[in-house]
């Protein structure tokens, strides 16, 4: 597996305190990260969605939209992971942030030596979450494709009074000869069957009226 270097990682730092913003951003830039920064959540949102970062570091308490609210928007609209910069005494807020999917946090006043290790840990967790989501999507697609193919095989077995192996081979060969995926052909067969079945009530009603 290829390990990403800091230079290939884009970070977004958001804090309404210009001194903290500059301090954190400068440490991360010095470490080699590509860093964007914003002083408000309202400024950060379009910036993040236009050029999504690998991780957003968000101050919890900001005027206007809070860091928690911004994290929710980033997750909903761009699947962008976030970690938080929180002050002492904001334990409950940090717990809430973690519940909303935060991948880490730093407590102010932030020490320079803590920043890069915390960011690296958050990035690693965010990568794991992305891999799990991709696996879930791929598994769901595979299961759906398997169900469609199995149902189409059953349909061919009933229609042509044949066994499962023969029905599957015919379906597979048809897909190959037309250079298409087997689940696409299976899905078309199922839709065609649904369309034909939709005519059944009309024909039955027509037969009774005679």
C-alpha cells in the first residue's frame, strides 16, 4: 500500500482567533502539508467544497456557524472528515463532536509538538473510515448484482423449463456475446418480466368482459 506524504495531503484550518489560526497553519505548512485557512465557518464551507481537503481542523466555538455545525455540513455535503480545536472545559462539546464523527481533537492552548502527531493520527483514522465505506459500497453492489442474477436465472428456469446451470450459462453467454455485464442483462430481464406482468390484469379483465 502506498503511504501518502504530507505534501500530498491537503488540510483546512478554521479558527476565529487569528493568532491560533496562523500558529497551527504555520506548523502544518512547515511539516510539508498543503494548508488552506479560514477565519469563519462561513468562509471555510465554500473553500472546502470547491477544493476538498483530506482533513479539516475546526475550532469548536466560533461566532455564527460553530465548528460542530460546520463539521456536519462538510460531512453531509462533501464527506470531509474533521478534527476539533477545543478549549479546556469543553469536554461535553468534544464528546458531542466525536459522536458526530470527529476523527480527533486538540485541546487549547495547543502545543507545537502535539499538532503533527495528532493530525497524522486523525488522517489515518479518516483513511480507515474511507476504506470501510468503499468496502461497504462494493459489497452492497456485489450483493445486489448477485440477487439480480439469481432472480434472472430462476426466471429463465421457469420460462424454458431448464436446470439452473443451463440457465446461468445461457445468461452468461448472452452477456458475453453482447459485451455486457451479466447483472445488467439480468436486470433487463427482470424489468421486462415486470412490464409483461403489468399487462396481466388488463388481459384478465378483457377476457371477463367478453
